[in-house]
C-alpha cells in the first residue's frame, strides 16, 4: 500500500547511492521527491537474475515493419510470375531478406502482491521487434501494486514516449500507476524514475501527450527509412532486368556457338566447352549480383539502426525532460550495480 510517505522511509538527503530494496520502497509508497534529492547512483544488482533472464530469452520477430513488408510483396506480385530461373532466384533472395527475423522485445513487471506483501516478477511477455504489450494494468486490476516495468530494446535507444504512459497516468492515487521503468538495450541499461515535478493526468490526456510526441518520434527517421527501402527495391528490380538481358545475351551466344559448330568452324567438343564457359560466366554474374544485394541489404539495416538511434534519442531525451523524469544509465552487464544519473 502507498499510505506511508516515502520521505519517512528513505533518507534521501546527502545519500550518494541506494540499492534495489530502497528503490522498491520509493516506488511502492506514496510520495515523490524533487529530482535534486534522488541519489546520483542506484545499485540494481537485486534484479540481476531478472535482467539476465530477459537478455537470454527471446522469440523471433520480423525486423522490417509489417506495412513495409506487405508493400514489398505487393510490388513483387504485381510483376507476375518469374520468367526465368534467374529471376526466381533473385526474388527468393529478396523475400528471404525482407522476412529477416531478430529477437523481439520482452517485458516483465515488478509488483507487490497485496495478499502476501511479497515483491514478485510477472512472466515474460514476448512482443514484436520494436514493441511489446505490458501486463501492468492487468496486475493493478487484480488488486496488486505494480512498481516498475522492465523491457528490452533491440538497439541502444531511449525510452519511447509510449514507455512513459503509465508513469503519467493518474489512476486515482495522485501519482502515476507506476513510478519507474527500466529498458535493457544491447550495450546499456536505462532506468527512469518519476520525480515531484512529473505530471500526472487522466489516461486520455496522457495518451494524447504520448501520441503527439510519438508522431514526432516516428516522423523524424521515417522519410529517410523509406528512401533506404526504395533504394533496396530498385536494386532488386534492376537486377531482374539486367540478368534477364544477360540471360538472353548468353542464350544468343550459345546459339551462335552452335551455328558456327554446324558450319564446321570448330568441333562439337570445343563447342560444348565454349557453351559451358558462357553459362558459367552468366552464373558468375548472378552470384556477384546476389552478394552485392546482400551487402546493400545489410547496409540498409545498419543505416536504419544508426539513423533511428541518432535522430530518435535526441527527441526522446527532450520528452524525458518535458515530463521531469530522472534518468540513470548503466553499462554493467555483469552485476547491474552502476546506474548513474
């Protein structure tokens, strides 16, 4: 329950570091303190097993957004059935790349069970590549007290505006439904804690605020992302055209070889060797193209990561400042002790 004031439980004044047990008390009981009173360091080694479990367990999810994948497939279907084996091979490679999967986001909630007054961890929820549903509201509806959520991100990127929604939503206590969030990125971990100045509001108002900033967040990299995917699609289409022409040229050359053999210009044995070399040259071109296509695809994905991380983090830090949450960052994947503001 949150009937006891936090200030009476945690002596923040002059404290340089608190551990997970003290953090739980701050998140559990009623009362928020000014940001200046929150300690500069937090030790979350209490949750080492939870963090490691989230890092270690995952389910595959599509890297390319569903709307982009469907657009890609529609364009391929519009070009009709492959007219040659080469075209089929190129399209199969493109489809394989656009269907690339990687670990999706995972989420758990740390909560106080109101029946036995024990801090518990909810089961892992598996989501899509860049989002996951949380069980925080369900846990609260069951009469329990959710303290904070923990979820993974596929790249080293800040909390999205959506991640803060339930820290802003006042469910009737005068504070957020939760007062903290943790994200586990590949190389860093980030903790967000509500402060005395964090605004709290009705759910619809919180959702509207989050939506405005989410739209800004998505808009920044989306144009560039579409350009990168367009480039990849054009390379695939060009590859089909070029290799169909190469195939025709190759068949023409083989036909010319056969004609010259029939005219007695060289023996059948020589003609077969020349035709074999012509086919090999054609296949070598195809393999070289497929290598180039894979390189471009990998570079596209890397560029999207870099672009999203750089542009998005700037916007997301601005949003964190707007809602007055305190952020802590750690690179301690072994013990998760050094979360520093």
